[in-house]
């Protein structure tokens, strides 16, 4: 029987390579392997449970019968609570009419792309970055890739972006960045904002503007002396051109609770609301009511964030120290000091090495497979985030990391590196 034909989008959409890798890992675990699975941008709930107060509010909301359809743009009490939370913690002031609630960040990103990008429009985004390539494909936009480098902690620079702003309609930025856990410095983000403002002021009244999608879903998770900056605080004029992606999934280890929000120009949010209404991507009523009550419980929020950040940071720091020690011992690995999020950027530079059995690690895919099989360590290559397939940098996620296993992870990696010649 001939293969069925479907839409061009369905036929050309690339499936998630991370999901494919996850399938391989699951099979290994089923076969009895103990895999240190640091690929997942999620949380082991035994290590990182959601706040007890939030859990209690969710249960109470269901008991009170909040099981019907919510408002299309999000329940009013939740949007008020979000506005208060953001103003107190980030100094941004947005009215409930400038806030749109959805079931996590993904539908918001989808509706941002759908509201702004037409077929053939230029979409600028850095690589590595999470899923911008797929959303650009959804909208048939023109991919303008900015190859970020180690020298800038894999964050894009204004100098790299500047040649491409003419005629572009969307600049997709993320800070703290998934997959690197690194952030924009103040001066660099200011320079990018100045580019966007100048470009928009040069356009006629009938021309589409260049908008910035600023994904800051990890902004509460910064460590050490790291400071989170956003376009609107640095350049108030950017309020006209910036739409934020935010939510509770990473800030409160609540990925499955599915409450996210955007803040931005009311006219743009109304278009996003219409799209999300047809898709039906609202967050469940009970969860909205629960999050509204939780966010105004400042004592509970502060207590949770202090503990949560400490637990994430100790894992990132210990793994960073382990990779640094291996580098000192002469092994071909490296790491970037953790700044934010739940990710550590690590380098495993083994292409050209051979196993003692004589097998050549001839490409980065072979290195990834070797580390998984020999060190039992599962990491996500930057190639899965739009970077070149032969990039030897990886995302290491600590969301499912147990503190007591870190020494074993480093020792197993050392043992695997020792076997290579």
C-alpha cells in the first residue's frame, strides 16, 4: 500500500531528537542499566516537589468545584496575582489586560509566532536554543540563525544580530538560556534593545514592527553574583515591542501543573488570546485558582525559592567542580561556571579517540553513545538545539540529579575517559 500523504507541515516537521534519545535511555533502563539521566528539563519530584502550599491550594480548588472552563485570557484573580508577583520581584508593571494565561509556555510561544510571523518573514534566533527552529517551521518563516559561541557563554551578541534586523519581524531571545544556563549581561542586552528600537523607529506606520519574544521562564533561578536583566527594565521603550514568556513550571518545579503567562502589548496579546482560544490551550481552572492564591502568599513563595535555589545550585556547582577536576587531570572535558536555570554547559571533546578495542569515535554522535554506554551518563548534545551536529558541547540538567550520586557520576566518567587512547 502506498504511503498516505498529509500536510506539508506534517510531512516536513522534524520530530524531537531529545524524545528519541529519551526512548533509547528508557530501553537501557528496562534492560537493567543504571543510567544517570541528565537529559530531562524536568524535575524528579522526590528531589524537587512543588511547594506544599501550592499543592494544598490545588486540592482545595478541586474540592470547591473549580472544574469548568476558565476565562479565555486567564482568571482575573490570577492575572492580578501575576502582576503583583512580577512587580514586587522584577519591578515590571503590567495590568491584568496586559497578561495572558495559558497551559504553560509552549502555547504562548506558538501563539506569539502565529500572531507575528507570516510565510517568508525573517525570524532571528540564536543556536543553541530550545525549539525556535520548530516554531519558525510552523509559521514558514525564514530561519536567521545566530551561531553563539563559547567566548560569549553561548549568548548571542548585538554585533551578530545587527546585520539581520532589517526587515525581520521576530527576534526570539531566552535568558536564562535553555540549554546553557547562561544569561545576558546588562550592556549586551542594552545594545540589542537599542538595535530593535532604532530599527522600529526607521519603519513606516504601515510596516510590521520587529518584536522581541523574551523567554524568561528560568529568571527566578540565578546563582552567585548573576543578575537577571530584561529588555523593558533596561529600555522602557521596549515595552512596545517585547512579549514575555513566563510561568510557574521552572520557578516552582511545577512543570506538570501547566500554568504559564505572557506579558506584553495589549493589542498583541488580544491576537494571541484569539489563537489560544481556538486551540483550547487554557490552564485548568482549579490550577489557576490555586496559583492565584499561592503567588500572593509571599512568605511561602520566598521560603520555597530560597530552599529550591540552594538545592539546584549545589548540584550544578558540584558537577561543575567535578568536570573542572577532570580537566585539570588532563581529560578533554570542560564546563562553564553555572549562572542560572537547572543546566550546566559541559564539553566532551573526544572525536578522534579510540576505545581499547580499537573502535574509533569518528563523530560527535559516537562520543554521545560512548559516554552513555561506558559512563552511564545521558546528556543532550547542543546539536539537538540547532547548533552544528559536530558541536562537542552538551546540556546537563540537574532536575533529576540526586546530590549523593554526583561523585559516582564523575568517577564513572573518569573511568570511561581512561579507557580511550
